C-alpha cells in the first residue's frame, strides 16, 4: 500500500469514527430529553413503533452527519 492510498483511507476512518460518536451522543441526548426510558421500552417491552422511530432518527442524523463531513 503506497502513501497516496493511505492519504484517503485514514481520513475516511477518522470521519467514520467521528460520525458514529456524534450519532451515539445525539441518541443519548434524545434519551435524556424523552419522558420515558426509550432503551428500556425498546429492549424490554419490545415496542416496535418506538424501534422504528429510533431507527428513523438515527438514519436522519446519519444523513446530516454525512452531508456535513462530505463538504
């Protein structure tokens, strides 16, 4: 592997980790703002509607993060 390839791989990996970190932090913030414990509702009570809502939130935040990183 030459340096020109490494020049593109390293920033991609760093941006990926930063994006995942921002996604997790934003989910934790939403978890704290919500009136009930979302994770408990999703895992213990198997609330499918809340799972779909959380997935949609994560997809939306991921699109926003990828757009910001792409610029």
